[in-house]
C-alpha cells in the first residue's frame, strides 16, 4: 500500500470520521516541525513511486 495523498484540513478529516461513524480524540496535536519531518521522511522513502 502506498500513500498517494495527505488530508491536511482538519474540518475535512472530521467530516470523514463522522461519515464513517468513527470516533477519534487526539491527546494533543504533534508539534508542527515533527509532523513536517515525518511527512518528508515518508515522501523520501517512496520516491521510486514517481520514477
């Protein structure tokens, strides 16, 4: 399985979770710099997808 998109708009994520009748409550949001670093690492490992 490969990641093909990221949803970054919280309201869209909330609507999807509500539509699927799921519940999710995060303890706290991750620091922006760590989330960005994880995103970059995920993109780097899947670089062969675009080649």
